[in-house]
C-alpha cells in the first residue's frame, strides 16, 4: 500500500480521478507535501489552488493545531513571501 492508496480509493468513491504526485515529491518538506496534497485535493474538486505557503499563515495554523482550535485567517493571501510550487 502506498501513501496515496487511501486517497485514490476515496477519490474513486467520489467519482474523482487519481492523484499524480510531482516528480520532486520526495525532496519536499512535510509542510510542502501537505501543501501540494491540499492543492491537488482542491483542484480535483474544482476549487482554485492556494498560491503559496507563507510563514505568517503557518504560524496561525500551528497555533490552531497546538490549541486544538480552528483558525480565523484573513482572506488576503500573502503572495510576496510565499513558496510557489507550480
């Protein structure tokens, strides 16, 4: 079983296609891998991809994870300091 087997199974149940990882997948950090998977899930469902990772959004998400709370994010995504994985 690969990492994507459960995701591909769920996609099949939802009538979506399978996920293809980028060739540089194994060189990405865990945060970048999560970012890529999130965008693949978004685009598979017709949502726009998130343009990049940012340190400020990462801190908000980390605080929410530590405190087991949701985060209230400003809808403006910070493009200038983001990592674009296009």
